[in-house]
C-alpha cells in the first residue's frame, strides 16, 4: 500500500471533506475536522492542498501541516480514530 501515490487532492467545502485520488484508483475521503492540525483552518486554507513531488504526502503551506499518504492508509496520521 505504501507505494500508492496521490494524484489529485481536493477540499469539498460544502461537506468539509478532503478527497485524495490515488494512482491505484483508490479514493480517500475524510472530514477535515477529524484531523487535529486542520481543525482551526478556514475554508480558504483547507482548499490550498499541495501534493508532494513524490505523491506520498499532502501539504498545506499556509498553515504548515503535512500528512503522509502511507500514514493515512495505516491510520497513523490523518483522521483521528474515534474511541469506541
């Protein structure tokens, strides 16, 4: 899984969701407010997602937040897990 690369990343303001399309055809979707580092960001900041040259990371330069695709896929970074 770790060699999957992000090819498109978008913020869908209406739903507060980040979507990431991977080169494998998989699409990741998660609510931005589930990521602690993104909670205080405004809609404009959330919409400015950059994909790293390797395709292995997402970056929001204005708010200095980095998420790794392998980490999101492993549940190690990105959306926080809800306690059951």
